[in-house]
């Protein structure tokens, strides 16, 4: 099975081409009798005190299957954009593949699709030439103009109710329950999107949740965008709910996005549950000219009040007073969006 993660493309003015990124994962389900499957189920059932009805629920079965995977290394992946076939890389030991490539303006113009959240290129996988042939998969690349406004947003407890501060609730909201959006954030992001804003979601959620998160965005009305999640393997974390293994930090990912779009202005939106304030403060210290605003949603946290206040102070020192907001409802930050023409 191939899963493509939502990515973006940037226009390279000097050469007149689009540079696009492909990122995804090649996997297959763990065997039904797998010891890893048995152990994972036992751990989660114990932690959540699940009864048989909960265990057999469609939500739990679908979500848990997203983690109970064998990663396939050494798989060549190709995609097809219109009539053009492109090498998308070879899966590594974690099952991930990643590649950048260029597309000429004519190919892009022929195949782009205008959507409510900006122009996109849709593509599909091409059958491989070895004995392991994953089922066909589809994905998209978001075309991002060199100029304009982007929002870099966290997901958990920023736009989706997760309660990261409580490990049991985190697990339950991830595996047992339908995802629930923060209602006023949906309305705010939809309003910003209609003004031409592009979204990049940078989160500690694991890559395995790409499909359910994409469905959640669509069902809730949240604008879609590129997705930058975290590498997580069952053996990396005990219990499952820690979900924090990563080779690239949130700060690194944000810097990379800012590097790719030096002429765009960015609003960073997160929450006080974990380390968004410190991460955003460090980004702003180095990239102040690109930061149009920073907003932190107040939520429950396992961190001390002293540490939280210290992180807020760092933010207030990193950006001008009118660019930093602590908020509880979205109405408090809607004016962070600079006046701009629709992109």
C-alpha cells in the first residue's frame, strides 16, 4: 500500500519551472497472527480499559490498522502527472520515500485543478516492476505562489480537540473517537482561505494518521494544505500514545518552508499544550521579516505555569506586540491576517 502525503510546489523564477516535492510511505498490514499486533492491542486495551464493543468499533479498527503495518524498504515509486511519468524515489528502511523534481510551466498549466484552497496537481502511482506491487494510490501537490500569505498551523489542540496533556485522553481521541474540530478555528481558517491564504500543517501527529486527518479536514471544512507530520514506529515508544519519535524537528520543518518561500509572509498558529511557543519564538528570532503574526491558543498543559509564562515572554520579545496573541477563541486573532489581495 502506498500513502502519499500532501506536499507543495514552488515557482522558480530564474529557470521558469515548478519545483515539486513528493513524500510518502510504502507499507502492508501486519499479519493477523503477528506478535506485534497482539502486543499492541493488549497495551492499548489495558491503557484505555476498553470493552469488547469499543475494540470492535469501526473507528478503533480503522485507526489501529493505520499503525499495525510492515514498512516496505527498497520499493521504487513512480507517479503519473497527466501523461508524464516521474520517479518519486525508493522507500528507505522506514518505508518512506521522498524526492524533489521540476515540472515545466506547460505541464503544470495543462494539469492543474483549481480548488477552493488553491491550485493543485493531482497524480496517481504507477505499477512497479518487481514482485511487490502496491495498489494504485492518488495524491496531490499544492501550487504555492512566490508571494502572498501562508499559515503554518499545528493540528492537535489547535484545530482538533485532542487533549495532549492527558495521555489517556490523547489515546482515546486518537484511536477510539471520531476527530472533533475546534469550531471557531474552522470558521477562521475558512475565512482566511477565502482571502487567498495557503496552509501548511506542521504537527507532532504521526504520519500514519495522514488519511484519517485528510478525511477529518474535508468533513469538518478545514482548508487542506501540505502536511508535515512525525515519524513514529511501534518500537519507538511505549506505550503507543507517546507518538513523539522524529528525525526532523518542528523548527527544522518550519525553517525549510520559510526557505522555499522567502517572499511570502507567514502566520504561525499553535497552542500552549506543549512546545509551540518556544519553537515559534526561535523561528521568529531568526526570520522576523517573514513573520506576520504568531497566535497561541490557551489549552490545558502538563507544563508548569512558570514555564508557560517564560515561553510567552520569549515570544513577546521575539515579535512586536501587535504580532503576538494569546487567545481562547478565534475571534481574538482574526485581525492578524494582513490586508492582501487574493492570491
